């Protein structure tokens, strides 16, 4: 197995120093080249799970193996795209994409590599622009190019299109799908949008909340391009919703209880 | 009407009223010399080059003092941002030191270095260092964790992370710190020169005052004000604005 997550648990200490379980007994195996969505309501720990795979957060117990090697810290084999583009405002677009390449290649090689991936996200005309001169969608494309430029085996995406408007998001879905087909990366894609996960992924991991657990693992068998199979997508959407409905109700009723108890 | 035009009209009216009052004899030349006398005094000062030498001498002290203040301030700022112990000890002391006007160190500085350039430069350094250090600390502590996490996923850590991400991310605070350090250093310089030896703008001011040359006193005050506002508005505010724009603040 390419990525294997074994008996992973994560606890935080809350305000009163009481341990709260964010992730409970997560078991997940992912094949090389798979596009896997992690879907769940807010607070289910899906972003925490991704952050642990990235090596930015440590697990309380359990382990994550990538090609049988245990993950303990961040590494260039795992590129990450955050919800906010996280570009560095003091350098221009191409320098941002070259950021991870500085140490291991000559300037020429790095420039060529950066240009290649900026072309892939169709931003070749914006090499000298600074991040503040780009729209949110363009910034996010630069950050995808930046993650791809270091040629990671795995691409981790934490609600990368969550802050964008609908049209931009739809366009970027198309671009991301193309890039994934072209580069054959293994993608872990965190989202709270059911339709987004159905549109993009091979598998959808549905997570429940408090504590965060895996509810079900759904294989998406709709042929690509999926926009030609609207009905199948709608049908699957309802199937996924049946799992999520309970979870969302749980969150809502908890919030209401919280409100009335004050 | 443009603000610049409003300002010019305001100054013209102010100087006009001042001249009128002097002409009408509302006050004597000794209490408040007329704009014409001030202008004449400045003209003579520049014609015989004394004011030019004063400017050169003052700027030399400022350049040395401010450069050292920025370097020392940045170093202390990085230290207290990175080390909790240093912050708990040196950091809390800086706040106290910052509230002491740096000119009060001059008597000590004169004892240590003598009545010369070094003593003045010392108070200029003290004037700029603390505010720079405090701003650098705030800047480094306020670097968005997102930048750091993003850089970590790209294999950056330790000193590389500091040089390529944390320090550049705090540039807006470096600029603000420098502007405040300049403002404090400039005031410390003038105060130090007033009480010290020449040449220098502050020294010429106190010298003119000793000889009852009030026209020159006002002339030098005007020069000090003009230089201060030029550096602040034309240089620092512009840099601050363009940095804030690019950093998306």
C-alpha cells in the first residue's frame, strides 16, 4: 500500500485542560495515483488528519506510512495546498514557485521547472507579477504550481477552492482534474462539498464528527469527464448525503444545546 | 481644492500675519523677529556656509548613530523574539528604557566619552535602538503561521526558514521600526547638540540664543522641522505605503 494510516488518534487539550479526541482510530489505505477526497462537516478533524499526513501536526498515537516509511516531519515528497494561497508577498510569482527548488537545482533548472508548472496552470503571462496583483483564483493556481514544482509523490489539498466563487471553482476543478491525469499524483483532497468530492475523486472518505471517525469509504465509479453523467452524480450525492445528514444534525443540535445552556 | 494647495495657502496666510504683526509693532524683534529677519539670517548662514557645515556635521552624527541603532535594535529584537528567557528579562527592561527620553543619558555619556561627538552619537543610538528592537520583536512574532507551515511543507526549516520567510515576512515592522527609530534619533540628536559642542544645527541654535540672535534661532528651528517632515513624509511614509500594499495589509 502506498499510503497507509494505522490506528491513528489525535487528542487536543481544551481550554480547561481536558483532553478532547479529534480523531479516533483512523484506518485508511490509499493506492498510488488515487484521487481521494476526505469529506465531512466542519469540526470532524479532516484538516487535522491532512496536517498529520503533511507532518505539520503530530498524532497522539498510531502511525502514517508512506511507502513503508513512517512520517514524522514535513517533506518534499508531500506537497501541500492550503485554503488560503499562502504565497509569499515579497517575491513575484515565478520566485514563489521556485521557492522549494532553490537548494537542489541550479537557477536555470529551477526557472525552467517553475515555468513548466506555471504553464500547466495557465499563468505563463504572470511570471513577474506579485501575489497582491492576482485574483484569488490565480493565487490558488500559483500555489498549486508551487506544490507541483517540487515534484512530490503526494499532493495534499486542504479545501483549496473553499474561498473562491462558484465559477472560478468550477474552472479550477477542470484544471485540477487535467493536471492530475497528466502528472499521476496521489491526491488527498479535504473538502466539505459533496458535489466537489464526487466531481473529482476516485474515492470519498466520509468522516463523522466528535470524535472524528471514518463513517464510510465510497468508490466513485462514474467515468470521466463526469459532467456528462449528471444523473449518476446526483444519485451518488444523495447516497453520500444520507451518511452526512446525521452528522450535520448532530452538530446543529449540539450548537443549539450549547446556546440554551448559556 | 487639493490638500497641497490648501497647505500652501495656509502657510502664506500665517507668514503674512506674522510679518504684519511685526510691521505694526505688536511685538518687538527681540521677542519674535519678523519673517524677513529670519529669512535674512538664514540667507547669511547659508552664504557664509556655516549652516551647511552644521547640516553636514549633524547628518554625520545621525548617520552613524542611526545605523548603529538599527543594527543593534534588529539584533536585540531577533534575540527577544526567538528566546523566551531573553524576552522575559531583556524584553521587559526595554519597555522601561524606551520610556526614558534618551537625552537624560547625556550627562553620563559626557562623563564616559567627554564633551564631544561620541557622547552625542551615544544618545542618538539610545534614542533609536529600543523602539527598533520592540518593533522587530512584534514583527517576528506576528508572522502568519500559514507562511511558516507552507514553507515547512517545502522543506524549509531552521536558519533557512528564518532568512527566507520569517524575516522578509516581518519587513512591514522593520520599516515602521526604522521610521520611529529615525524620529527618536533625530530628536535625540538635536537635544544632544544643544547641550554639546559644534558644529551642528543644535549647537548653532544654542550659540545663536546665547548671543540673542533670535532670527537665527527661529531659522534653525524651521530647518529642523522641514528636514524632519521631508524625511518622514517623502521617504518613510512612501516606503511604508508601498510595503503595506504589496504585503496586502
